């Protein structure tokens, strides 16, 4: 006897006759509510699925189980949704060799309607007289299915089928991933499809299970279990128009600079919501089998690490500001180089500027100035702040296969490792980790967990919105405001000779140009660079942070030459599209 039955019998004995009537009434009410909700789930929420299931039962007996999977949607700015990953429906052409009278004649009739039918393969399958079911072709349209049915060929079977479809093609492919076979199972293989696979996966239906048996089995799960509650659909934070824009920029940059790989991300630094994220080269998840290199499926924002260069300088300066060892007006004497532990560190051009302030370090992107700030902190304190900015840990973004950062040099006591890390060399970090850290400069000093899954709609009919997750404080709000003010000055007066400045909007931004490690000869290539760029706006109440990177562009040295214009185009679009009011 189950524990539930024991409790029921005990309660029955303890109550009087009137109480028993009330108990029965309550139990009946609960049963009715659960039954009604289950019927709603079957008839309304899953009505299409059971309709297709019934159709297959009529057509193909027990030879085929209809594929089912939860949906993925983009979220429009206006609040509506646009399908990103859903199920498409068509038909399988199959034959029953035991009923087929004329294999060659049947082939000739079917080939009129179905392109690409292989006659030898068809005849081979038709010769299997002990086999009642052989599949010939997949994903036929309703029109073709109707035409084949109209000629009424004995032994020809048409079975409804469903498969994963990505209506927007390549759009946000690295975020979405795709569904593919792992062994004999269809599972999410990359991106959201993999990260939310347990939510999106549906158990195959049993075509012959008794309806009421299935109904009450579902009731049992609803009352005593949580299996069905964990099935659902995912609504992403990706905004399709913004995503379309950044992917067009990626195409332009690739064509102009022939870079090895590129990426652009748009994020709300106050919530961690990723509004757009795209990488190049990309792929079509509908036709992923056409790709010869599986490396194209990996999301470089999450799965790769880079030495990011000078966009690390604002973080180093912010750490020193926060600890109180410098102010924006602190000066040092810049000779154009500094020698540490037998190594020579130079500015990008090797030129000294004489006595300069910390503001000028950011204005002119001076390696010696970032080094000065980091050494003023000391190696232990510098490491502590880099950890506070989250570089020692993964972000926990809801995308699979996140790589850890390579920051062993931060654990060194040598000044040269502290120095190179201060301007983004000698350590390698994921772009998603870098974006989270840069977001702390913008949002008042907090690390915020980034995410792409904005809402889950569960199969039982309720929804769950993502919650903003703070992961610690990197710097104080005063430091955040101070470094923002310094970066606004960089944009207004120095970056690309003031080309990025907007009269009515404050923008905080910085470029980065990093040398690329030569894995064969040691050291760095003399002619290969990693370009990066970040900016947020309106600077003192940021709605968006835009991050761009480009690996090994051809025929150009500095990120200010390659990424300033696309950043400006993206910023102007976002300001207009989201109707952001001016702040100055």
C-alpha cells in the first residue's frame, strides 16, 4: 500500500460523515481541475501534434513515430515573437514491397513527381518481399503528396513527417546551433539547441497507446511528477532586426578586410541581456551537413580565447582608480618604453610623450601608462582586481562549451607579466568574458551574468522570465562614473579625430589592437593583429554595449581604422530603432 493511500485512509477515519462529504467534494474538485487542465494541454496546446499523430496511425501503422521538439523564438522590440526554430511538416514516400506489383512501372510513375529518385535503389528496396515498409524519399510537399495519391498505386505509402526548420536561415546561427544525430538520437548539437536540449526534447509518441491511458498517465505526471513541467519552448533575447544589421556589418567587414574571423555583440550591460550576437564565417543550420569544417559551428564568443589588446586598458586604469593609487590627473614620465625583468615594453609607435596624465594614457592608448597604473597597484592587488572583473571564472552564459580564460601570467610575481596583462597581452580571454567585464565599467561596477534565453513557456501553460543575476562588484559606482567620463573624453576629442562624437549622445568607447602569438617561432607575428572595439551609450545611463572583434584583417594595422565606422552605424541604428532620448 502506498503512502498516499495510507494517508487517505487515516484522514477518512478521523473525519465524521459531513467531513467525509466535504473531503470527497474537495477531491472531486481537484480532480476536475487537473483533468480540465490536462484536456486543455492535449486538445489545445498539443492539438496539432495529436492530429498529425492520428494521421500517421491511419497511413503507416506502427512503422513511424512522429518527431516532436519545442520551439525557439526571437523577441521583437515591440514585444512580439518571430520563429527562430520550429517544426516543418511534409511527407515521407514509402513502399510496401509485399503489395507492390510492378517495381519498374511504379518507379516510372513516381519519378514524374519526385525529383532525384534513384531507380536502382528503388528496385532494390522493392525486391524485399518480406519487408512491409521501405522509405524512398523525404520531405515531400502537400501538393506532391496529393498528386501521388491521385494515381492510386498499390503498395505506395505516404506518411506525414516533421523535422527541425530554421525559417530565418543563417540568422543567429551560432546562437541557435542545430539539431543533428548523435548515434541514433536526434539531439541539440550546438548553441541554444544544445544548451536547452532537455527543455526542447519531446519523448516520441506511441501511435497505438489508448487515448484514456495516455490521458491518465499524463494526469499522474501532473499530480505526482514534474516531467511534463520541464518541457517547453524558449524565447530568446535576440532581436531579429538588430541581428540582421550586425550580420550585414560582418559581411561588409569580411569583404573589405578578408579577416580570418569576426564577431559583433550587442548587450544591455545593466541586465546581461544579449540583444544580438553574430560571428563570421557562419553556416545555415538547415543545411549544416554541407559544411566541410565542423569548426564553423563553434561560437567564438564563448568557445575561443584571444589576447584582446588595448580594450583591457580601461579595466586596468579603473582598478588603479578604485584602489586610490591614481586619479585621472596622475602623471608619469613616458619615455616611449619601459624595461622590466630584462624585457622591453614599448608604446605602439615606440614614441615617448614626456609627462602625461592617466587621461592621456587612454587618449593615446599608451602601453607604458597602463603598465604604470598596474605596477602602482602591485602584482597581488592587480590580480585581485582582475579576478573581481571575473577573468578567473566562466560567465555561466546559457550557451554550451564555454572556455576558461588563460590567465596564468596573473599568478606570476614578475612585473613584466603584470605589465603585459595591463594592456591585454600575455593573457587570453573569451569575448563573452571580456564583454561582462566591460559591462561593469558601464553599469555602476557590477558583474552581470549574460544570457540569451529570455523566457521559457512550459508545456503545462505557465511561463518563467529570466532573472538578472549579479555576480559580484568589480569597482565602486564612483569609479564606474570616473572611467566612463574618461572614455567619453576619448571619443569626443581623440578617437578617429573626433569622428565618432555625437552632438546629442554621450558615448564611451575604446579600441584595441593586439599582436597575435606565433605558435611555431615563439613571440608574436610582426604583421598579424587582433582588432577589437567596445562602446556603450548613452554613457551615463547605458542602454547598449556594442563589442566588435576581427582576427587577422589584411592590409591594415589598427582597429580605429577598421571598426570605428561599423560601430557608429550600429550605434546610430540602435538609437533610432529604440527611440533612445538624447542625454546632452
